[in-house]
C-alpha cells in the first residue's frame, strides 16, 4: 500500500454531507469496475468484520442494487441503491436506503444520496470523490454509526 495516497474523510454539518476523497494506485477502468461490478463490490463494500453480498444489480440509470451486509454472527442488514445518473468512467449517483430482503424501504431510517466522481490524475493513480448528502443534520447523525 502506498502511504502517500490521499484519503480524506470530512463531515460537513452545515451542508449535511460526508465528503470522502480517496486515491487508489490503479487505473481508472479498474477503480470504476471495483465500484460498479457486484463481484468486486462484494469484496470490499462493507466495514470489517461485515461482508457484502449482492442479491441483484442492474447498473444503469433507473436501475438498482439490492445487497446485504452480514455480520460474523450471520445477522443481515439489507440495503437498496437506486441509480439516478451514470456517466461511464466519470461519475454516478444514487439514492441508498435500508430495506428488507425484498427491497421494501425501511422508512425509519433516512436515505443517503451518493455522488461518486472518478478522475485518473496520473499514471495508475485514480481519485474518487464521494459526497453523501442527507436531508438534515439529524439524518446524517442517525446514520453516522454506519459510516
């Protein structure tokens, strides 16, 4: 792992956002694939010690990703992401929510609007800029233990 790669994680309470900027020692196509192909997403998406399992994914505007994060004890937490816009190898956005195994959204939790932007900054260095937007500071704080 290259210790000089950038990794910033900033919570902006005034704008109700979490902003992450992360550099990867990989070309743009590989980083894009790691964020958009379920067989790769499942390898890294969940926080350790959880694992991610994709139920279904339709990566297109108007499509969705249904997945769950499973704890070491086998407890499952289902999530659904509705893709809003996709600009291949540049950016995508979506609206994420906790849900049940059928994809029915749990309205007790707020939704997160994600915008992910990808830029190849030099040979084999790709930067991903992530903005997680919430409707209110209360919503951001309610989900902060999952971040």
